[in-house]
C-alpha cells in the first residue's frame, strides 16, 4: 500500500516515518515539508539515515494522488485545507491535527477559528471504535492527553460507575511540538513542573465527548502539566464511584473491557519508562478508602500520536491492527 505524510518534518511526522520503517505492508511514497522541499528526509531527520532516500515535496505534489492513505500531520487549522481534497480523490485519511475530532460548533468555540471544510470523522481510539474505524474514510486521531485519560476511565464509564473523576496528567515536552518557545525553553522547565491551561485545556473537550458516549452524566475534571522530559504522559485519575467495589472487582472490569486489546496492559504498577517508544498503554488500579486511583501511562509520541495513527491505518487498510507496532518499549 502506498502511504503519504503531509507535514513530515515535525515531531509526529518524523515519528510516523520512524515507525513505518517497521511495517511490512506499506511504503511511504510522498512526504511533504514546505521548509525542506527538495531535501532528502535523512538530511533533516538524521536519525533516519539509511532508511529513506525520498525527498520532501510540497503538500500539493501529484505523488499524493497515488496514495492509498495519507496522514495529515500538520498544525490545527491546516488539515482542513487538505483533507476534503484527499477524500474527493478516494484516498483514506488519518488526521493527526484536531480539525475533525470535535463537532464543528464545538471546534470553532474551543479553537477560536472558523472550520472551512467540515466533514464527519470517526474518533480514532481503536479500543473503543474498532469497527467504525475499519469502515472509515476519515479518522480523527485523538490528542495525547485525551487518549490516556479516556483509556483510564472508559471501563468504569461503560458501566456508569463514575460519580466524579479528577484527572491529574503530566506530559513530556514533545507534546508542545517542535517549535521553540518560552514555554519549552530549557531553563524554564529544567527541575520544574509547569501547570498550564489549568481548567480549559483543549483536550478536555475530547475527553468529555468520548466518556459521555459511555456515561451521559459523567463529571470529569482535567488539569495538564509538563515535566522536563522528552516523552510520555502519566495520568492519575482520582475516581469517586457510585457504590463500593473491591480491588479484585475493579480489576475484573478492566480485564473484561480490554480483553481483546493487545496494546492495553494491566500492571501492578505503572512507570513511564515501561512504555517509552512503544504503542502500549499501561494501567494500574489502586483502591483507597474513599476513592479509586487509576494510573495510566503512554508514550505521547506513539500511542498518543503516531503509533495510534498507524494502528488506525492498519484497521482502515484491512491489516491486523498490531502490524508494524509489536515493538517492546525502550528500557532503560
């Protein structure tokens, strides 16, 4: 199958390129970057030397019309300029921006911009929407915070067990993208944890959307933070349940919900280092006196972005969803 990547010079684009070298059934035939047009991929992404001789092209290049599927890994607000045209050509799309994750009116309110070319997409968490993704022409790949938060709470929400949930999430710096800023400047983050968008982070609306599909009256609160590391998201979900459940009963709920999900691993403890570089989401459940704490961890660049995008691609193209992604985490 022929694959294209629009926006291949950023973090998610380079991670797509890295992971797709492991895939036996696809070939990247077009990768765009306006900044680096004409340069070979490995001249920009030096870690990929020996894997690609392909040159970066413009996103309008005719090579994309030959693709079976295209990833749009561009900033929010830009994907809408490409996605409808690709769909009109009969090309399947996995969009890694936020342009198709939310209904049009909510997107415009949250992102503060007019959506020029709205079409409905399937929200791309395979563990929740596997069959819809198989039939989809367009999949909206979720945000990284959204992915880990939804996976942490979905089994309990499905049974309408959540009275209230507080999500305390910490992410590595790559979640802010490759463009340098005061926020990501080394002295501002070194030996620090920065709380930001304390009550109104954009991913909150994705979290709420998906969990309310499972439990309509759920109450969720979400605060993101950045720690001085490159990769990973650790989510501590403090859950106040309706009724009393033993730890063994809680564990069984998660085991049953994720029994057919290769990339979900139930653990006795969770550490970011145990998922680094992989498409796994590790989950541990702890029972307190008045609450349950669900701890979940992903690599924000893989299961939180490019790995999950490839998992969605596999389903859309009729492959086993784990193809090219059965890679153990990098430890230490």
